[in-house]
C-alpha cells in the first residue's frame, strides 16, 4: 500500500458541540456536550503548568491549581474559545484542539487542588466535571 494512502478510522471523531460552565449550589459544573456515535476517551489530572500539547504554548489561567482535561476521539470547532468566567470556583478556562481528534482544556481553580468528580452520560452524550465551592 502506498504510504500516502489515508485509511479511514473505524470510529469517526465525535463533535464537541458546546462547553458549558455554570454555578450550582455548592459547586461549579463544566459540561462538554457531544454529537456523534464514536467513542470518546478522556483523562483529567492536576498539572503544575498548562502547556498546550499541539504547540507547547504555556497557557496562563491565573489560578492556584490547574486541572487539565484531555478529550480524545473528538473534533472541536474553533468557536469553542476560552475566556474568563463569571463563576464561583474557576478563574479561567482555556480550550483548544491540539490536532484533528484531541481537545485539551486547562481549568484554573481558586482552591489548591480541590476534589472534583467526573461523570459521563449517553443521553444526552456528555462529560461533566463538578468542582466544589471553596470553604469560607
């Protein structure tokens, strides 16, 4: 087979249609919404520095801790831009596609490494991260 022949993936990427960030009683919720039928793989972890995988850009999220979220098997639209947030527990969220099938987000938190929960659902298809409110 010639080396320039593209082979279609058996699982086409899923589209990230929206990223919602909302405050609730006692926590802030980040919801990634998907459209498509392929699998979405994800990884979350606290990192010491927000370094974008696609171009090694250091991202300033102005926070005590940085939660990195990597979604694999997804396509994202450039309009899913990042901005300062008007929510209780997060300073800033930066998201960018690092290639055709990975979306990477950096979430700046007001607390030092707060516990968080991640859940998924199929109907609607989404991944949700809940970050608890800071103790006053």
